C-alpha cells in the first residue's frame, strides 16, 4: 500500500476499504488454487448441513429493497460506502474508489450529485427474480453535476441488514464483460478498518477469469494479500454461483458448490458486511475502449449468507 493510499484510507476511515491491484496468482492444473499453504482436496463438494441460512435476497419484487432510515428502515441494501445513514448525497468520495483511479460514480434513483434534485440515473432494475445492475457512459449534460466522472453505475451493501463473523456467503449471477468492467462481490469490516478485506470473487473484463483475494494483516503488522485465479469460469453466459466459506481455521472458495481454493485463515475475525460493486476503469482493469459493450450488464439472481451452526 502506498503512502498516498494509506493517507486516503485514514482520512476516509468511515468510507470503507479499497482493493489493491497488481495480483499475485498461483494456479495448479488440478484445479485447486493455492498460495503458500494447501489445506484442501480439489473439487470437494460443499456440505451445507453445518450451515444455517440467515440472509437471502432472491429479488422477487419489482424494485431493489434500498434501506432508508425513515422510508424503509428494514431495507436490505445501501447504495454507497459510508457507514451509517444512506448519505453521501453531494459527496463523491462515498461513491467511487479513489485509490483505484475508478472512472465511475455509483448512483441510484435518488442521487442528486451536485444538483438540487434527483438526476434520474437508476442503474438498478428488478424483474422475474433477477436484479439487473447496469453501467454506461455519463450523459454529457450531467458530467458537471457528477464531478466529471465519465461513467455511472451502482453498488449494493448489506451494511444495515447483515453484519457477520464467519459463515458461508454466495452470489448467483451472470457477470458483465468488456474492457474496463470490474465487478466484485466482497466482505469488508463493519468497523471501517482495513485490512481485512475478503474478495469472494471479482473479474476484470473477462468473465472467463475470476479472482479470489484475501487482504489481511501479516505477521509483521503490515498489509498482506493472498490471491488466486481460475480460467474458464464461464460466468458471462450463464448463471454461476460463487461462494466463500469462512471459519476460524480456513477460507474456502467455491464455484457451483465445488471447491476451487482453500487457505488457512491468517487471523481474519472481524464482523463484516457484504458488498457487490460494479467499477469501471481504473489502475488494474484499464479503461473502456471502442470494443466495450454498453450498457455493461450484471444480472444477479440471488445473494445469500449462512451462519455456522454451533
């Protein structure tokens, strides 16, 4: 982590974490992804019997269930990074990841930007049990009200509805593709510290490649990361379930209930909440180009969380 990034994170401690770029990848031909410590057998099937469902959204309504302290205090999702109220209207730092050099700003139907009324930009739609999250170039007439950000898209956070230590967390989705697309499904601490950060899965333009990363505090007290990647994920043309089993002993990643990666837990034990974010452009992903399809489309069929049975 650079001194600049560390300073930014400290100054925005209530605005959540930021992913590091520059992946370090280890891939075994047998299909099991490892770093230093291998503690699993390839393709083991997930056993759900020790798990208890505690959170589920299968998007059965006609709109996203957005949390609001007055209008919808039991809503499942927030649409910005700030801890606490659904705030950040007029504050862009809660709606993009500055250290990643993201080119998008996360919006919702009520977002005003620098204006005095909602801008009418809604990246979310729900139909037939699927949440569709879109990203597209910012309309030229609205760029000044969005701090010059070139793209608009969305994110959702369970900060107000689910905070949990340990368990199994999964998303069933069809992932976006195209140069500049960076969707991610991840866990971050409720106390707004960093690290840790658990990236259940993220992709950078190619839904046939999926990355799985754990950011944690190393033995020397400095930020460390452990990352793996699989090819042929095939999650761009069909619905695919990615999940993470987090226990005091292990971190295990699954695709469609099949084990794809497992490492020892290096001491990550802070209660976390879920986020699904669609970033566009940036230092790792690279910016969109003439081949990028618009709008970017991320279709999410379900997000679930399970607690460990005691």
